[in-house]
C-alpha cells in the first residue's frame, strides 16, 4: 500500500532538521556533525514541499515553509562558519612550522667566508629548517581540502617563497664548497666526466652499428630472394608458351628488378653508415 506523506510527517522532518541544526551550532571545529544526514534531510523536505502536501490552512503551510527556509539558511551558514574556523586552525598550525622554516634570505658572500664556522646560517640550521618546511608541506597536503581558498592561497605562496629562499642558500653554499675544492680535484672530475661522455658516445655508436648490421643482413637476404625471383621469371619468359603470358611475366620481371635496384641502394646506404660509424669509433683511440 502506498504511504502518502502528510503535513504532520513534514512537520516532524522540519523538527528533526531543527534538532540537527541546533546540534551543529553546539559544535566547534573540533567536533563531528552529521552533515550528510542534515543536507539529505533538507533535500527530502524540499521535495515534499514540491509535492504540495496539504496543510489545514495556507498560513500554516507558509509558516512551515518559512521555518524550513530559515533552518536551511542557518545550516549553510553554520557549516560555512565551522569550515572557516577549521581552516583558521589549520592555517595557524601550518604557519607555526613555516615560522621555524623561514630563512631571512641574507646571502653569504664567498669573499666574507673563510671557513664553515663563519657562516651566519650553518648547513645544519638549514637542514632543520628544511625538515620543518617539509612537515608544513605534508600537513598542508593532508588538510587543504578543509581550508578556505584564501587560506590555501596564502599558505601556498609562503611555502613557495620559503622554498625559494632555501634554494638560494643552498646554491650559495654549493658555490662556497666549490671554491674550497682543490683545483686538481676539479680537473680529475672533469676528466672522469669526459671519459664517461666518451664511453657513452662509443656505446651509442656501437649500438647504431649493431642495428645497421642487422638491417644489412635482412636487406641482403631480401636481395637474394628478389634476385632469385628475377632468375625464375627469366626462365619462365624463355619457356613461355604464349605471348600473353610472356608479356605478363616481363611486367613482373620489371617490377622485381626495380625492387632489386632499391634494395641494392639501401644496402649501399647501410654499408656507408656502418663505415662512417666505424671511423668515428677509431677516432676515439
């Protein structure tokens, strides 16, 4: 049997919505509220009103609608308020990490540094700041879905700015370390890098030779097949029993000879490339 919703049922739903909204207003941003149930109920009540459920009087219906309308607006307002408070809490927590991670951006000049002990900000200091920056980034990633657009934008901007200041420090520190490195060590590194590049280049050339030799082998096999085809066609032409067949066979022969010529040109190119690469390899000796 179909159950028809009455105005009493609708009033009970509105009362339930009133309870849920009041319950939500009693929470702070640490609390948990049944928002899914709240907004599912709002949707359900809206659908009931669309069904034009009868009330004893028009004034009663209007009052019920106004009460629902006010509760719906209050639900949205409360949810926004709680979301803003939660966003503000996250914003403050992340900012705490970022304050620790901040680097004042003073660039250590090589001319004023004669030892590690004279660095105003030591590498250990920056490693700790970097750790705090990563912790800030991890926290931000885990809670940003609960933050307002403005808070997210500000935190993102600060993270990017602080990261850039860290990068500037480490770049300067790298230059400082390079200045301290012995010239002979730099030469050795350059020689090792050059050797590695030469070996890599030789490996690429050898791989290219192997690839072209494989292509050359396949091309020579194809050449033999097409040359055999030409020989077979010449025998057939010589023993042709009709002019019609001879003409067709001569056309086939012309096509096969064209393929032979193309393959021979391809073989010449491959042999030339292989010879050129072998010359490049010899130049490394």
